[in-house]
C-alpha cells in the first residue's frame, strides 16, 4: 500500500478485503465480513450467522474475536498504516473523537450512492486499529469513536458538566454562546468550534433546534411538540411580542421536523389556552416569563396600585404601556372609571375604598 493516501484515494472496502485475505481460515473470514457488513448495508447478527453454520451464537462470537486478534497484530496493521492514518488525521480535527454516524458519513460520502459499501468496512478498520476506542451508545451518549479511552472519558466529563450548567441556566444558547461555555468547561481557550461541537454531538442530552440554538433535549424550545411548543420556540428566539399571524409564518419558515403547516387560527387558539403566553395587544402576544401579566388594562392598573400604592397618572401610564401595546388614551379612560379608581386633589390615583 502507498505510504501516502488522500481521502479520495481512501477505499475502506478494498482495504478491508485486502486485510481479510490475510486470514487463512475461510469461515473466520466470512464471519468477519458478515458481522461488520463489509460491502453491505448492515452487519448480520450472531444468531443469523450461527444458524447458517449450525453453531451457537457464542461460538460465532469466539470466531469473530479470534479473527480480530489475528488481524490486529502490529506486523499486519503496519501494512495498512496509510489507511489508518487518514482516520487519525480526520479525528484530530474533532478533538480526537467523532460520533460514529458522522464519522462514517464524512469518510465515505465521496463514494456517493455506494457509500454504504464502505461504512461497515470502515467500522471494521476502526475496530482493528489499536489507537481507536469505541464507546457504545447508552442513555446519555451516541456511539462514538475516540483516539484512546482517556480522550473519550474527558469528552464525557466535559459534556456532563455542560449538561449541568444548561440545567442551572435554564436558557438556550446560540452557537457562539455555547462555544464560550464549552471552552470554559473544557478549560481550553484554543479549542476550535469544530472540536467543541464534536464533543457536544456525542451527547443525547444536548440538541440544536431549528434556529441554531443549543439546549437540553427535553426543553420545548429545543425539541418542540405541537404548535404551542413551536410558538414558544419562536418567541424565545425573537425575544419580542409578536402577532399570532407572524408567529404562524415564522413556524412555517422554521421548517420543523414534522413539517406540519401552522394555520394562523390554530396558533391563535393555542396561544390563548397556554399560560406561557400573554395577550398584550390586538392579536399580539408575549411570554409571561418576560414579566408580562395577564388581564385587562383595568386589571393591570388595579394590581399596580395594590402593589405600589397611590401613583400619579404618568407613572401608571408608563407602567401599563410597558405591559400592553395600547394607546395612552385607553389607559386614561380606564383611570376615569370612578367605580374602581379615585383621584385626590394632588392628581394622585388609588383604588376606590383602599
């Protein structure tokens, strides 16, 4: 094999076939081919292979392990160093680790429609490579490969700390904010965005939404379920009150996973019912968490005077207009309702009977 290869010359399928030819035992060769799915869309189960050979699953596993032990010897792998070096060079761009599906895709997509033939073969090469460590999928992480177990455990630690920080912040972050937070946790100012993202991508707990913001997978603004969660995501991204028709438009532009069209009236109905949203003007909504209170203009004035005591007209108008997109005259008309409010000789308003 040539001492130097570039990615376009890298052919995992042919390389794997060449390695497997070094096995003298035909059955061992066949077991490895089928287990890893070399040249196929996916590998076969121990049970399926055992059934064909009339042997137990445990015996198939033993044959597989024996074959891998033979082929992973240094003198054999040295013949294929250029191929393994391509994988190492690729991983070095990503904190020396990469989620398996992304790694397989990146290193085989130049084969186009036939890339599937090479993905099982590449997994086979990674398994043989002494420098590569595989971390299987669990509740917190996707399958991923790393250059050594220490690299994997460090990445897991960084991601766990990120998850805990996001839990305490309770707020999604754009990519820039996520990178800053990630570098703080990793204690590495020089870590590239590419490398930091590779760590984040191994986590099942952290996801990116349609607006490019990162947060915990269970948050409604990150993985929205239904129109109301999509609307919430739109508001969190926009950070300002919006008309329900505009909310519907932005939901449809966001291209959410389910691709369901949001109708303005449906959006309006969901915003009315959900306590996270407050009507602040004609068809205009905002998030309650921004400090907006529900109720009519009169209700707002009543609450204001209950909490603050007597106030001048200007203070009342300013406070209510911060909560509602209404004309000043609407507020003044409410203040003139003698059934609820009184004004003393100094022009100060209070609740009637207070």
